[in-house]
């Protein structure tokens, strides 16, 4: 397994597509000519070898010129600049990929809603005859280990996807070109049916940062406890459930274990979604049946729609051409990337500035970093993935890059320590009470409803009594300035003293952001503030000066 794992990581790290074997054979045949012309074949082969050597030398020269040329860190009136070279055509393809993958993130919510609200009894007007569908499902059943049999419920789900979710399926056809080769390699390593790759579409719509209403996260939607069980680390900075490589390995291990238990891939799927306990209860309540379709009525609603959604997705991918479903065909399914272990805490904003790689691209390539920050912890390895054109320049200039990052993080204007520290200090865990609704809670803490939903992975405005919400308030209920020996609002400052008048929604952090060079600690010290609540109308000194 270790050998397979290393092979898998090597493939994904380089992210280079091999040329098709057929194309290689055709090229070889066209160069060497007929096999019986021995003299001509020797001559042509020698010429081909010489030509190949010249091409390799030229490629090596181009590679050195591109990857090993040092970047120059220049400080001018506009700030730090990095000079990088890239192949224009390759950069264009990579840019298109990044836009497609980044835009895809919003589709996970659509897929969550679809699976949860599937209506098996509703029929949709499509041109798919039932007899044709039966024949196609039978062919699928013959070539996969899943129990694919026609039934009216599955037909309605397939037609629902065809009628209502064509655009979603076409987007999945496009994005799958990026992720499926990765999934197939690891599924094969664990001897799991390759069709299991379609599960990631049902789970997350191929969004590494997808988060369900109950907290399941990543491409394969691991809950916190299950992720820990399969060695996926989760902390304030990192969530490895969003790491494509590590989460795919964990998903394969989990699925293999479930199959060992049930000996049936349909039941393994159901247990993956709802847990083995719910599947076991459904088997008992059904009278001992072990076929998914016989126990479906006893499963949780979401799981009841889960396997039909998986089979419908498989069908539509396998018969996409017959239904006129067309994703965008990308010029190359992978772009080249490489990794480096970071030796200093560094933010995505700093990386974008230093390497020229866009922040959106960094998010797509490094989805496991929750705050768009790569931490540095002694004894632990945190990996940065960059396009290959940028990795050489980064490594060649690591010392200068880390020196710049250190200087910036230690400065008063450094965004990260304040951002993380203030966010953690101000975080509130709110318990929903009778009569609460999102609008009221948002108003109470001076934030937007959309922010509360984003912080807590809420897909609707519905709340339940006792539910816990994480909130990063702009103000606290009944905010008053922290107790001090003398109220700062009543102080008279010397003429010319720079001050800030606190307004509703202000916090020490938001005020510090408005005045470059002033930190939260400066404001606390200069104004004798020991807490973090501020009263509107209070005047705060913006200098270390006498009153």
C-alpha cells in the first residue's frame, strides 16, 4: 500500500498527462516505415535518435531558462514586485482551469438541496423512453458491481436530473476532467470500483471546501469524528478533509471497510452517507432484507435519495453523449504543479504578491487552509502547492521571501496576527432560544444574515432551539465601553490630539485597520482599555500623547 501511495502522490504532484499510447504507436510507425525495409529502418531510426537528442537538449535549455532564472525582489513606489516568466499558452490554459474550478464552488449547495429534496414519484417530460432506459441500465449493471436494476423511482430521478439539472451535469462533466484521474488512481489502489468516483459529485459537486448543514466537509464530506478516525487533521488553520489527496485516500479506506462489513456496494454507499448504525436498523426493520431497494423506506430521507442520485449521476455520465450533455473539453486535463514545505507562516495574499499566482488559484490548489494562511508549526509539515512555473522561482528565493514575510508580519501593519487574534478573541458561541430568528441575531451582533449562514454552513434561514451558532460580532449586545478608571468619552484632550469617535459597529480591530501603523494593543494602551466592548460616541486617542 505504501508503494501505491507513493506512486499516487507522484502522479498528482506532477499533474502531467501522458501521451496516449495509440498516438505514440502511430508516430513510431510513421517514422520507422515498413518492418521489412531493414536498411531504411536503421537509417531512419538513427536520424530519429539524433533528432530526439537535439529536441531534448533544446527542451533542457528552455527548461533551465524558464525555471532556474532567479526572481528579483524589487521594492518600488507600488510595493514588492516579482518578475516571473511563463509559457503564454500554458498560462492561458491554467487560467481557464482556475476560473472553472473556482466558479464551481457554488454548485455544492445546489447538489445538497437536490439530493435532500428528491421526489421519486414526480415524473418529468423527457424524450427518454422507458424501454431504452431499461436496456441501458441493464448494460450498466453487467459492467459494474453495483445492483443497477430498473424501477420507477430511479427513472424519475434520472429524468429529474435531465429535465431540471442539465446545466449542473454539464458543469460536472467539465470539472470532472480535473479530479477524476486522481480519484481513479486511488480507487484502483484499494480495489474499489472506479465508478465510485461519481460519489464525489453527489457528495460535494466536486468542491473541496463544500460544507453541509451538519458540518460534513470536503470532496468526500467527512464529519469531524470520521475524519479524525482516518487521520485527517482539523484545527484552526487546517482542515485536511478539504485536501484532495488525503481525503480521497481516507474515503477509499472508509469505503473498503464498509464493503468488508456488508459485502455489497449499495449498502456500503448507504452506510457511507448515514452511518452503519442507520443501515443496520433499516435491515432489522425491513425484516432482514439486505438489498438497498428493499430497505430504502426505512433509511433517513437524505440517504433514501442518496443511492438513486448516485446511480442517476453514473447513468448520465455514461450516456452523456446520447442525451446531448456536453461539458467543455479542456486542452489538457491537468496543469503542472509541485509542492514545497513552508518554513514560515505565510498568507495567500503574500504568496500572490510574491509569486504572481492569483489568490483564487492558490485557494483551488491549497483548499485545506481554512483562513487562506499556511501556518508554520515546529515538527509539522505544511505543504504549499504552486503551478510548476512558480515553484522553481519560489525555492530559488526562499531566503529572501521568508525574510520579507517575517518583516511584514512583525510590522504594526501586519494583517495576519490581528486578523486571527481578534477573530478568536471576539468569537461568540450563541445558543438559539425560542423566538429567535437569523435577522434578530444578526441585528443583535451588528452582522449580516448572510455572514451568520456562511460561518455556520447554513443552507436556509431555519433554526432549531438549542442550536449553537458561531458569530464574529461587530458589536456586543448592550455594548458599553470597558470599565476604566476614567471614561474615555468624558476626557478632554489637548488641542491637536488625533482621535477617533466610536460609531455603532466599531471594534478595536476595525478601528486599527483605518489607521496604518496603529495596532489593537496601541489603542488599548493609549486609552486604558482592558476589555473589547466599545460605546458609540466614545473618543479614542490615536497617539501616545497626554490628555
